[in-house]
C-alpha cells in the first residue's frame, strides 16, 4: 500500500507535473509535516492536477481543508500536508524549497 506522500507524488508524476519534490518538515515548527511542490506547464494543467488529486485522494479518505488557485499558483491544504502547484516562473521567484531548507537548518 502506498503512503499518502507516495500516492500524491505518483498522481502528480502520472499527470506530467515537473520537478515534484516532497519535503519532510516533521519535527519542525511549521504548519505541516510535509510540503509537496510541483511545477505546472500552464494554468489549465494546474487546475487539472488539482482535480486529479481530488479524484485520487478523496476516495481514500483524504480531507481537502482548503484550495486556493490562481493562474500561477495553486495551494492545497490537507492539514498535515501542503501541496504547491506552481508555474516555473513562480517557483523560481518564491523558491519555497530554499525557505524550507533554511527553516530546517535553523531548527536543527
């Protein structure tokens, strides 16, 4: 049986999200235990990925607590997992991976 993280990453990979990264934030003072970041090809791709995540995860009992979408960034809140689906430009601009790496380094 796939873990929740593996299931999310597989759905994103299967639907052609790029550079999918799962970051373990457990044990850190952060709002979620895991952050998953993926690059989208365009805004319709992001909407499609969000729909596919809902289709694939809700039947398994996953609760979607909130979803915020724009043309360049979609954030899905699963409580202990936050998913960011971002355009390449936004991903480079906001560099969430660097922010989380610094947060982890400062707490160790």
